[in-house]
C-alpha cells in the first residue's frame, strides 16, 4: 500500500470511528486525546487499540492464530521488559499493515494471567528492502522500525520491528522496544 493510499485509508477509518471509542481511553476529567496512562490516543496508537481490543482475552488471540513465542517473557537487566509475545507467523513477510500486527505482547500479572500491553510489527528486512529499492526505512503510519539482525529471538533472518505500547504507558516512549514499567517477575510457564 502506498503512503497516499495508507493516509486516505486511515483518514477514512478515523472519520468512521465513534467518538466514544476514543473517550473510553481517556482519564476522568482529561481533555483532548490523552489516555488514562498519558499515552496519545491518536494515529497508530488509536488504530492498534481498535484492532486489538478483543485480544485483551489471550484465548481470542490464540483462536486467531497468535501462538506463544518459545522465548517466554522477554526482559532486560537494564531496560525493563517487553513481555510474553504471541506471534502470528502467517502475517510475517515483507508487507506491513497497521490493521494486522504480527505480534501481541502481554505482561504476566500473576496466577498465570496475562495483560495485553503492546503489539509488535515485524517484517523480514530482505523482503522489505527488496520491495523498497529507494532505501525507505521500514515504517507503518509514519513510525520507523528498529532493525534487528540475525540471529534473533524470532529465529528469523534480519527483521525490522516496531513496538507500539498502546495498552500500557511507557516512559521510554510509545514506540520504544523496551518498557521499564513492564516486569517478568510474575511469569510462569
């Protein structure tokens, strides 16, 4: 999809979304488009929330082809954590579609329960680069992806990835790879 088509599609979607779907994520007494976690509820974050709201229930994610990554809960000793990834391998290739994230990221919250905190867009670097001879960076709705070389946790060739912390505030940034507010301490296999 070209940038122009993507922009038109997103604009059309934004006009169709009910106002109540945005206000549901606002803190009581807040104005504008801020969520209860001080995340902007616009652009890509709004799209992510619209298309992944049903995946608050991890069983629905599994039903729709998202499978738990064998790496368990991904954390860093210095930067916080990502969480437990559920990946839909059939969506991984060269194309990126804001309405179909390749990964859902959950934080373990105890008693074997998981809370949806983010999504991850994943595209194979060689496939992206092969269809973007102009050297354009991998991106979706204007957000540039991070490059991850091989070998990587996905057991894939080099990939471009983008985390979108749409469901949990991230002081490191909405599109940062790691979230210092996410923990794996409650993770059980």
